[in-house]
C-alpha cells in the first residue's frame, strides 16, 4: 500500500473542511421559538417553547391586554408540525379586541430575545389576520429594547385574511447591531393603508387610515378583528467563512511542508557523457 505523504494528507483535510461552506450544508440554529402549544386560556406573556424570551401585546386601547391561547385551526394550517394540540396566540386588548383604530405603528405584538453569542439573525412567524383586523402590518426591530426601526415593506394580509398565511421571514444579517445583543427584539404592528381606498366613510387618502384585511367597506375601528401568531422563531445562521478560514489555513500548512520537503531533496547531477 502506497504511503500517503503529510502534505497530500493536509491538502485532503483542507478540501474536506471546505465542504461545509456550501450553502446547502449551513444549518440555522434556533435561538428562541414560540409554538404556543400550551394551556388554552388568557395568556398575555406566553413562554417560549425553545430558548428564552418574552412576548406581549403592545399598544392596546387603555393599556388593557386580553391575549389568549386557542386552537390554531384553519385551512391551510400553520407551519407548526404538531399533529395534535396545535395552538396559537391571539393578540387583543379586550373582549372587543381593543386595537387602536386611529394610530398606526402602535398596536400588535412584541417579542424580546437575547442574541448574545449569536450572529446573522433571522426572524420568522406565521400570522392569521381575521377578517376585521388591520390589512397592513409593519415589521420593526429594536437594538436597545425601547426604540424601534421599521424594516422591509409592509405586509398585506388581504390575500390570506382569516386563514394562515405562508410563513413570513425577515433576514437581519445585514444589521450588525442585531448580533450578540441581549436587548434585541422585534414587533409586528398595524399600519395605515399605503394606497387610497374607499370605505363607508368615503375615500381615504393613502397613509391616513386603516383598512380591514378583507377590504370590506366597513370602517376599521380596532374592535372587529385580531392577529393570531404561531411558530414565532429567531434563528442564527453560522458564518461559512469560519469553515473556509480553517480550510485555507490547513492548505497553507500543506504548501509550506511541500516547499520544505522539496528544498531538502538532493539535487540530481546530470549524467556525464
């Protein structure tokens, strides 16, 4: 059996280590997740099913919260893989829902998750916006736990009203402040319609009024609908560069060994004639 030289062995190791840098091999790690599969009933601060964090309704009229856990239901269902006891979190401020009908970027749900020790943060969640809820939503994030920045275009629930929409995902890997941050958080809040529309009160100019998610002519006043959340997840995607650097370093060692070996090989003298 032919003996494998050290340089060749190191080159082989380098290529092996480089293999995980391919995107298909990079696996996201769950930092915190809420599947809400807990006891049905009033719950204004459901605990995560994985990791550590906090969840709470925000901006409800009179500061009253009356959120609760209930069966997720719906067709299609949420992305929760649970075959039984698949629950969701209904966000509302009172038995009449209690969302603000006059102020945008106020009412919704907030989630706080420490990303200490994690980078390349991605958030995702399922939402069921009932017929009378706000049609548009804005995703926002915070780096200090109090001030929020709007991120990405508005979400339009009209095509999915009163049923589970496909999971929404927000890649915050470009926001360096979201990395390794114990004060990181995000929220989804109701927003005015970005385009003009007509309801029973007449023509509403863009960015001046809420529209119902079902686009019905009724005036949205915050008392007729709500949003339901499931599979709220914060993940961290490992840096492919980590594997690449190890591979390059190993390859460099192999090349150095090869040069040293060739340097110490005896020089062959030309054959005399």
